[in-house]
C-alpha cells in the first residue's frame, strides 16, 4: 500500500482546478459557472489539506474551513444575483445577460 504524500494531493487539486477553470471559460450558463468556481475553491481546499497532512499541522485545515465559509457566502450572494437576473430577463445565459449593457 502506498503512502499518501503532498504530491498526490497536489495532483488531485490541479486536476480539479483545471476542470473548474475550463468550465468557467467555456460555459455560458451562470449556474454552471458558479459550480465551476466552487470546484476551483474545493481544489484549493484539497491542496491546503494536503500540505497540512504532509507537515502534520492543523493550519491548512483551519484555512480550508475559512475557504469553505467564503465559498458559502459566495454561493449565497451569487445565487441571489442569479435569481434577480432570472426574474428580470427570464434567462441564465451569459450572452443574453450581456445585452443588458446596451
């Protein structure tokens, strides 16, 4: 059985972050973009936990709890904005929302 190291955590974190980044850059649905941002924040959490695991300290886990709190606040504010825009425009497509500027 192999021992877990920081490399394993960082590879998983990098994969999750890249998937989230590609989702943010390619998707047009605002809700999917918010989910991809949450995925990117969770990738940061995995790396923080990995470093805490490697160094045998709780500091990374404490920072991960703060990131979870920020992600929850971001989700609440973001979904509130999405609900307000949906009521106004009846869509969650970014291309349609960009037309509001004109």
